[in-house]
C-alpha cells in the first residue's frame, strides 16, 4: 500500500477471526474502509455483520488478526473514538430517562463546562435540521417520550455531531428500520453529502434497494466470511441475493381476495370522530400505512387492549401482538430463546400448574426450523442471537398462539430478504386458513402485499385502499390527505 492509500485509509481489518466455542462469528475477514466511500454491508441474519461492526468500532478485539485505525495501531473503543469512528447501533443505545441534549453529552465528552446544556441544544438542533429538515424534536425532551422513529433520528443526529474529534467514519446499522419513506430519503441525502465531503460510511440494511442506491462498494458476508466485494454498480438486487446464498424466489404477489361478508372480527370507530372507521374480517391481511408516527401503532395498541383487557391470558386468546421495539416491548433479555418463544403459549401446555417441558421443546424446535432461527441451542440466552433472529423469535411467539387475529407493529424490521419471503408465505398460508393479520410496516413493498390498506394521517384513517388501488403511488398520495369530519 503506498503513502496516499495509507493516508486515505480510515480503518483496515486484516484476517480477523472471532469465535465463541464452535461458532465462528468471523472467519478470516479482511476489509479496508477509505475516506470518501460508502460501503454497503449485506448478509443474512447471523452472517457476521454485527461482529465486524464491533471490531471496527473498537468494542471487540479479534481473537486473531489485526485492526488499524488510520496509521495508529492502538486498540479499543478509545482508539476508535479518537480516530473519528462512530456507530449508530441496530439496537438503539441512548438513555430513555435522559433528555436529547443530555444524551448528546453522554456520547460527546467534549461537551462540558459552564453553559454546556445551551451549547449542546444548539448543536444537536442544527444537526437535526441538517439531516431531517422539518423534524419536531425538542432537545429538552426526555428521550423516552419520543416515538421510536424520533429516537432513531436523535441517535443518528447525535452520532454525526462534531464535538471534539472530527467524524471520519460512521457505521449505520439498519438506520432506516424505524423511519418512513420521507425520513429515510432525508437520511440518504445527508449520507451522500457526508461522503462527498470526504467522510466514510458503512451502511448496513436488509433493504437491498437502499444499499444499491447509496453504496459505492458492496461487501457481502456469509457464515462469518466475506464472500463478495466489488463496486455497487456491478451488482443487481438479484445478484446480491445470489451472493448471500438465498434461494431466488419471485416477489410475493398480492392475492386478490373476494369481498368479505358477515360480521367483522375487529372494528374501531373513527379516531376523535374524524376520518374513516376500521374493520377486519376473517382471513384478511390488512395493512396500515402513511408517514411514521401518525397513529398506526396507537391503533394496534388500542385494538389489542380492547380484546385483551385481563392481565391473565386466557386459554383461548383473541389477539396476539408482535411488538415493533423488541428491546423495550418484546424480549425478556435474561431468558433463553425457548422461554422467549413459549411465554405467549404456556397455558396451552400447562396442566394443574405444571409445564409439559417436552411439548414446549417440541414447539420451539418446530418454529426454529420453520422460521429459520439461527442457533445451535434454544437454551442459549436470547441476546446470543443477532437482532434479526431475535425478531424471528417474537414473530414465532405470536404465530404459535391460537389467537385468530395477529397484530404486527413493523415486525420485519431488520429481517433479511430470504426470511422475509418465507414469512410472507407463512402469512398467506395462515390467512388462507382463516387467520387475520393487521400489519403496520414502514416498507411500502410490504404494505402492497396486503388485501386492504388503511392510510393514516395525524392520527386518523384518511383512506381505505383495496384490490388494484393498493399501490405505492396511491399510498403516498393519501398520506398527505386531511381527514374528513
């Protein structure tokens, strides 16, 4: 490597190996990130993406191999931080009991001294305006009071703030997973300008169209190894899927359903007396769409509360729920994978207060195989799984129940392409057998798979689309409609 290449190199990982017992999380990965490029990092859940991220941000020292930050050979988080390396984690890492500006100070030790709070508020407000123009986030607001999309926006903005050392490399791990299309476009626009100014980005996403549109170079990982690495222009979506090792499957098409008659399973009146009412019939897949934070999750929660008011779950539940924020509302972090999966259905194989453990184990193994949970042992802790595999456990928990209605709050966030196709097929099969799904997704491609779609704006349903009306153009157009009284 000549002097100019060395100067441009932000991070170089050489033959990195990380193993946990028999599991090889990294198996000889070599990767160089240079200034002025956006690296798209793709691979199925468990391919090694999170592990290489932790090596690059200094949080994990490889068991074998080397990492260098520019010309420095120092190791660890402090060395990475001083080299200008920042990371927006897949699982949001800010403190919910602190305000946005207080979280800014936690992340940036240079924000100190008299008047730090005022200075910090001005810095974070400017960065939020720069990345997400038109946002409504107040720097003095406690983070726990923000929506999941706003928390993700705040963490992204805080990470890009330059307080002390300049920012040279930002790792964005599924940064748009909680953002609607408008906010995602704003972020991608900012990323392009950051890279054009000489910054470097590692962009991780299961949304392949995002990777192809933003990356200058794409690195594909599988089983802890880099299996493909070349310019983004040399890949197509089909080629990326092949490189990851997926069986190529045609995109699931929405199946035209006949009009439903009889009494609906679930109903809800117009919110605050404005907009349209909601109804769902047996065997329908109904989508919730619109800009993020406009009442879709609130509607799901209200529907769940109306049908599950008793804190003690009945033998025959009416609804099951897949939470969107698994770290807050989904996983029991100290429990095993199996216990996280079976907790929703324990009454189904308990008698006289005694658990049928053989039945529980059989259920876990069945769903492990059906939905592809990547683990050698279901007794391992839930946090031993990658984020996407944790999401699969929550999805399996709901589907394993006997509930005729499943409410889903963006359940496919951070789930790889191949698994998504398998889950879509499961949904359609379950719906054909009479199960009803009510599904909020920030990905329009997913919403367009639904039989009917309710579009939300300002907390109310402003449009109902069905059949050929369900299209990206119609959904986006309806997202800006005002609700009629």
